[in-house]
C-alpha cells in the first residue's frame, strides 16, 4: 500500500483500520469469509471513507461527517438489552406481530419470537451461525452493490445480525418486526440481516431503527432475496436520534415472478444515507420502491438507489418524496440500469421534494442507463414549495395556517403513502409523519 | 353586517391599483348583487374580503359587525362567519374531501369555542346537505375537487357553505359553468340558507341567476369603483343595454 495515503487518512479512518486489526481474528466466518473481509479492508485502505469526489457519494461526504468513530459495541446482557429496547419507544405498539430484537448491532434470540416464527415456517438464526455454515458465499451481493464503500465497510466488520429464512409457500399471518435499537452510549455497529423469502411465500417485514446518541455510527446492511413468485413487503422506518450517523443499505434480489415492495421512511439521524440496490435475476418480477424522507434543522438525509434490470420482462416503480425544512439537506440519487438483453423492461422513477424554508436544500440526480431498445423507462424529478393558493383556499375555510400546512404536506406525501397499501405500515408511517409535523416550531 | 368604506387596494407585487374607493353597506338578511365588466375588480374585492395577501389595502376599511376585518387572517375571518365561494375553486390532490370538510368545520367550531362535531353527526350533516345539492357520496370520496367538472366544483363550494353556515356569503360567479338544472339546484341551496341574520354578496354577469336569487340591491362595479346602485330592475336594464352607460361614468 502506498504510504503517502496514510498522511491523508482521517482520524475516523485510522480508528476503523485499527479496529479491524484488533478484531480480525475474532470475527466470525471461516477462511473464505476472512479472505473477503481482507479484500474489503484493502479496498478501504486504498480509498478510505467515501467523500464528495466519489461520484456516488458526492452529495453525502461521509469522510467529512465522521470526525471520529466510536468503538464497536459489545453485546449487552439480555436484561440490559431489554431495558434499552423499552426506553426506545415503539412504532408498531398496537400491532400484533413477531418481533426480532437487535441492540447495538447484536441479535438477542432470547428477546425474540423465534419459536412463534418457526411455527409460521420461518427459521431465524444468528448471522454468525449462518456464516459458519455457508461461508463466504453468504456475503454475495448484487453486482451493483459490490463496489459501494459502505457495503465494503459492512463486509469488513459484520459479525452479528440474523439470517431469516421463510419456507417455500409460507404465508405469514402476522408481520415480522426487526427492531434495531442503539443504546445511550455512542458505539459503532455493522450488523447484517438476511431475509430469504422462499418460493411463493408471502410476508410483511417491518424494520425499525431507533435510539442512539451523538456519535453513534451505524452501518447496517439488509440483504433481501425474494424467491420465485414470492410476495414480500419490507418497510423500513429510520428514526434514530438527531446526533447519530446512519448508513442503511438494503439490497434486493428478485427471482422470477417475485413481487417485492421496499419502503423506506427516513426522519432520523443528523446524517443518514439510505441506499437501495435492486437486482432482477428472474423474468416477470416487479419491484416497488417507495421513499418518504422528512428532514429539518441541520439534518442531512440521502436516498440513493440503483435498480439493475439484468433480465427481460421486469417492472420497477420508484416513488420518492422528500420534505425539507429549516437548513436541512435532502438528497435523492436514483439510477435505473437496463442491460442489453433486458427487453420489455418497464421502469418508472419519480421523485419530488417539497421545500418548506428558504434555506432548505435538495439535490436530485435521476439517471437512466439504457442499453436495450425495446423498453419503457421514464423518470421525473421536481422540487417545489407549498402552493400559496392552496394554502389560502384551506385557510379561507377556517383552517389555521399550521394545520393547513400539515394537510398540504400530507397531501404531498400521499401518493407515496397510498402505494404502501399495507394498512399497518400506512398507519405507523402516518403517525410518524404527523408527529414530525406537529413538532414543528 | 358589512361596511366597506372608501376601499383602495393594489396588487402587492407590482403596486397596480385595482380598487379605487369602494363604498358598500350590506345589512343583515340582505342580498346584494355586484355586476360589472370583466376586469373591473369584482374578484379582487371578494379576495380582499376573504383576506388574500396578494393584495394590499392602501386606504379605507372593511367593517364586519362593526369591527375591522383588515387585521384578521383568512381563517379568523372564516371563523367569524365570512365565506367566499371561489370563481375558480381549486383542486387539492391528496387532501380527501371528507377530511377537508371535517377539519374546516371543526377548526371553525374550535375557534368559536364550540365543541367539535362527532364523526356520526358530521356524516349525517354532510349526507343531508350533499343530497340537497345532488352531490353523490362518490364525489366526496375523491380528493378535494379533483377531477370534478366545472359545475361540480361550484356545487362543492355551495356544499361547503351549507355545512359551514357562515353569516356573510360572497359568491363569485357561482353561476358560471352551471347547466340550467344545476343553476336551479344551486340557487335553491342558496335560498335555503337565506335568513334574517345571513347576508349575501352575489357577483354575477347574468340576470338568470338573479331570477332565482332575487337581490335587494344591485351594484355596478367599474374600474375599481361602484358607479351605480339600484334595485333588482337595474340588473334587468343591464341585461338589455350593457354597461356602456356606466363604464363611461367611471373614467
Ligand atoms: N394577482 C394579480 N396579479 C396581476 N393582476 C391582477 C391580479 N389580481 C387581479 N389582477 C388584475 O386586476 C383586474 C381586476 O381583476 P378581477 O379578477 O378582480 O376582475 P373581475 O371583475 O373579477 O373580472 P371577471 O368578470 O372577468 O371575473 C384585472 O385587470 C386583473 O388582471
Ligand atoms: Mg372575477
């Protein structure tokens, strides 16, 4: 390695490098996994944390954001973890669901509804166990995700998390919630979640990210594999504390005739990046990606997605809405790739942002990379403010300004919310949206 | 009820003067019609009454039950009993009509210190008034005014008025876009609301609306001033002779 690079290394990069040297021999996985980690680490040494001169990260300079990185969290006792979860508050309190608990990146089977899930045809095991059983291939990700810096960082450090396998044909009677809670001491996490939906299975999975404090650095990766003909909804709600930095990657691989919906609501963290990488591997599959982002104060939230149509006859729909207030910054980057033989691809991407203040900032980068000729692809991106005429109309009917603005923000988001279709998720998200709006000064 | 005194107003953006000394007094229970050529300032007057900030009042005052309206926000005016049926009702995608109606009604009740309506009571009222105005529940399931025809939008305005029970109703060309039968339905709706405590300011270009909603007083607004005031026969005369006799007077 070029020694000159070290002089440019930031403190956070140095801490991460040192952390790897310290834990490498204790990280789970056999030789094949260790080799992959070492390769990822070499790449990290060569390029460091992603920054504004890396095209995919140009609006979200992680290197500049991370002044320092706290140590990776140790696993808590179950009792301690339970207390952390209890203090975090619940997004789905009233909903009957199976729950899987992750605290500071560590999976707690004893606090999770493992037996009940087994009864529904879902096998859940700790990630390290899966890694030991399956080796390096377990870390395989879609091509479009492989070179990403945050994905690489997760590959280096992922030690805990869970592997969830939904049996062929299983139709879950209740949603599964995976709660990711960060504790009150700043720590780093790099959990990995695997969701493998068997052929013709149907499930709704709720992922919530809450808690954390100033300095918390989470770099989670959720690897979703939708089996042949499966119907899967994964709804992610990120509402971590304001001082946290959170990189949340989701990869979604779709087999033939799978229909998956990946929903991402982001209201949390001082700096958050939600990345979604979607890969079609079988024909006649459909993916719906929905994003709802709301930011204020000095928050920075980035929604980045890459949809890879590698096979013919697939459909993708993306609707991403961002509300930006105060001096906050929103980012949307969306890329649809259609490979040369992926004929009859139908891909539609739409992103809209609503700026609630003069200082609100939004960067939009929609891209189409189309190499097939018989496809239907389109994207649209707009950015605007609250329409004063609509506001006047509502106020002329007696609705006070603040309430009228709330109605119009909800109206702006409604298109994305309605597409969720699942009532449980809609209600939880609407509650979040309303509490966000009512917290407004 | 309503006293407009020497009202001067201009467009806030560019300072163009639109109203140049409007004087008008409406007593409780009266119906006043305002007619006048295109661009004379009728809609502007209605917007200023409702509190739109695109316009700046440079002189004069608007008194409502003896108190100046000028310092009140649009929602405060609405809660005080002011209602404007817009010449061009707007569509608000994403806002469900029922949610809108309920929010508006309860916001006004709250502002007046009254209890909010229960959902069943609210539904009962909406159903009743909608039926009178021949508005189907299907229309009410849509987002506010979205995809409504021109005439349906106008009926939707009157439905809102009937639910909100204002004391001063300003109707800006509510008749335009209505077919003959709808005109009758809407007029009946308006007439059903007439009472000794409720006043109406009806802006229109056509006598046919005034056949149904018979005015006590008719005004002609031209170039930002009221240039002629008379009884209902004035409208009939205008229908016959046009504005030529009065427009000159304003110059
Ligand atoms: N916001 C605005 N910006 C620019 N010009 C305006 C604005 N509002 C009104 N005007 C102008 O002021 C004048 C009066 O308009 P207004 O809409 O009040 O007329 P009106 O009497 O209602 O006409 P009509 O019979 O056609 O409805 C017109 O010349 C119009 O173009
Ligand atoms: Mg007009």
